[in-house]
């Protein structure tokens, strides 16, 4: 496989939503390590800690504006659709303030909302784009039919999807349309929200408040095949002399997408993620991983289009 995805830093954990024990100093050190390593793509959202992630990221990027000028960075953020499309400008300006920047490089609609007509929101976002508040528009967690509908109204240069050995369905359904329309795919959660590390094989290994308890892999009939996938990953990682996390991230970076976001919580995790840039998997290894992953994917009902089985 000739492609190799760029590495970006996903900043969900900095908001404290996923792991309530996320230390602010660890978040700051992770951003610093990313800048030192040459990472230039940073992804956050208004919904991450009610803006806490945006604020931490913006403050730290501003600190390094001499060594890492604003124009050398790609800052992406996401927003939920408000009840009234006229409220979008206020939300975008709020993100600009938190991110300490005059413009956002990529502005995503975070999740679609079946209760709202997409057209007036896209029209208003086009107006805000013309004002220079953001450079490019993106969609996150959209299905293929929703993306097709959006493309009838405006250009969508970026499409963000969950992409991991635990969840390939979004890529399979959206890649053909994205390729045909010159849309850059950005994959998030390459470690399956941390579950592909193998440290959370059962619900008992997750805290009672952990949102990952809702993931489909802990339900039957999926759990058995999830454990089989973990066994393949762990065996191969041991043979390759790397961690299951590095192996899973490496697989994701070898998929034909523009960028893969690492959700590193510490500088050590970030440095491990960066090291995957010097690694490759052989075709025979890719075949084994694909087989285990595809077995799990084919069990999922067709109507489920995200790993949380979330309905909107």
C-alpha cells in the first residue's frame, strides 16, 4: 500500500469528557511535544469539555507563535447545529476567541441532526466563510446520503470519520464519494477510543462513568469477535516488537486517507505515535488484520453507521 497518512493531534481528551482524570499539565505537554515533533494539524471541538479543549489548544499554540507561525498550522474545530442557523456566527466567533486565532482552517459540523434541515445551516456557513471566519468547511460523522445532500448545496473539502480496525464501515461507505468529489478524508479514533490497546477487554475494566461502556463491542454477539480481533493485534504486535497501540495506529496510517488523528493524552503517548512514521506493515500482516477486522464489521447491522450506534 503506497499511501501513508499525515499525523494530526486530536484533542478530545483535553476537554475531560472521555477520561475525567485528564491532567491539564499533561494536555499542555502533549501539545508541546506535538509541535516539537513537527505535527501541524490540530483538531478540537466546541463540545470537548464545553470549550475547555479549544481554550487549552489556543493558548498553547499562541505561546509558540514565534517558532510555529499561525500560517504553518492547520487548526480544525467542530460545532453542533444550533436551533437557529442565525446563531452560527456567534458560535464560530466564540471558537475564534478560545482558539486565539483570527480564522479557523477547517470548520466541521460535528454531528448531523435529523430534526433540522441542513440547507439553511450550510447557506449561513458559506456566508461566514466569505467573511473570512474560516477557510474550509467539513462534516464529521455524516453518512453517505447526508454527505451527498450537502454536496448539492456547497463544496465540502473535508470529511471526518471514525477509522480503526474496530470500525471500518464509515470508510467503506464514504471513500468512493469522497474520492469522486476530491474530498479529503480525516480519520479519528485509530485506537478505537483506546480499546485496541487491549487494556479494556471487558466492561469491568472501565469506570462506571466511562462513555465507552456504550460501545457496541461490549455487547453480544460482537464481544466474542472483538476479543478475537484483540488477540490478532496483540500477537502481531509482539512479533513486530511494538505495542498494540502502535500497531493499530500504523494500520490506520496505511489506509488511503489524508490525515489520521492521534488522541494521545500524554507526551509519551504522542512520541510513540510519531514513531509510527518510521514503521510499515508487510502485506501478509495487513491481510491478517483485515480479515479479523472484516469479520467483526460484517456482523454489524446495516442500519448502524457509527461505533456508538448513536441515533440522531
